[in-house]
C-alpha cells in the first residue's frame, strides 16, 4: 500500500495524469472542430491546443509543479512562451504527418500530442516550474 501511495505522490505520475487529461481534451476538441464545423484542421489544432494549455496551466500549477523559483508573473510568462513554441511544434508535426506523409488526421493529431508532450514536460520541469 505504501508503494502505491508513493507512486501517486511522484511528479512524473501527476504530470502524466494531468497531461493525459489535457491531451484528451485537446484531441476531443480537435475532432469536434474538424468533424462538425468548417474550420480548417490547422486552425482547429490551434484552438484545441489553447484550450488544453489553459487547463494544463491551472492543473500543473495546482497539482504537479507546486513550487517554483520564479515569481508567478515570470512563471506565467515563461509558460506562455514555451506554450507558443509547443503550438508551433505541434502545428509543424501535424502538417508534416498529414500533408507530407499522408497519415490519417486522427493519427497525426495523436502523434503530435505524444511528441510535444516530451517537449512540454522537459520545459515545464526544468525551466517554467523549476524549484
């Protein structure tokens, strides 16, 4: 039982839970936008990412990265900066997989989320929320 409790306290586990929840929100929002509206897939991608980023910031701040060496203002600004970079990376990956490699759009989106998750974890842990 103590082993299970220690797993739930680990930062990586918390990041995976929050990240998985936000990735689900992003993926579902993206699919709703491309299936039920006339929004172009790259625009739908940005909208879905922004929604997920807002939720991710609130949850990451509250549950994953509780302490930071930065002021809340600087922390938020660095979060925004790295989020913009993550959006650009996500857009590039989605476009590359869909337009160049010609994979299914849902698979492209899932792969983009997975790849960008590593970038997000590293930048948030080592820069944005660094204790």
